[in-house]
């Protein structure tokens, strides 16, 4: 019986089944002695917890980006290449790998009435440095093309519109 307990402790597989087996086969007088042996073996063979089993926190790194090299896009206006107001970006859609695939623009309507959300292929958008904040994002599609697009709705299949060139270009990994 002691051999069974030592073997279980030695390989690190002590469990309730081993304790139950030991108590079932031991007489009442042996039980106290076997429990003391088991506890002593458990203390002497127990190794400290392996800290490598827990994932280490990643080291913090940082990068400083120049304010002129980056911009937030939510809420910015999108214009057609002809200068037509196409709406504002209200959402950015990423795929399962985290790559940006589309921008959702709030298109059409007047004073918020009749607006529709349209998913635009990310590669169909062009980001330019301009003095006027509203002229930074342009789209190669016309208002009529965007007007004919299906509306974006959460929980429904995503239909993304763009140019033939933009939809064939894989999303950039920048």
C-alpha cells in the first residue's frame, strides 16, 4: 500500500481516486499511519510550481508617431473624386486576422433623415494630406454608385462595394 502511494506521489498523479483506494483497502488502524506517510511524501516530493507554465506578460514597447503621419478616421467626411459629399465614416470593419477590410459611411439623407450605412472597400478609399480636414478622404465611386449599394446592417452578410481594382487588391498589411 505504501508503494502505491509513493508511486502516485512520485509521478505527480495524486488524486481523490488514490486516496479513496488507500482508504478502501486500509484498515481503520492503518489509515492514520498511511495518511501521515502520504502527507510526508507529498511534502518531500512536491516541487515548487513551474513559473514557466504561466504565460509571461509581454514586454511593453512603444513607438512615437508624428501627429502629421497619422489620423483618426471615425467621423471624417468622405468625398468622391468629383468633390461630392459621400457621408461620414461611422465604423471600420476588420476581418478575423485584424486586417481592415471596409469603412462604413453614413450616406445620403438630409439632416439625418433618410441616411443609410454603406460598406466601402478600404482599398477604394484614398487618404491625402490636405489643409482642409474634410478633403482628406476620397472615394473613386460616384454618388449614384453608392446610392445603388445595399445597406449595411449588423447581423446580416456584409456587402462591400468598391472599384474593380480595389476589390481585387488584397487588403494592405500596413
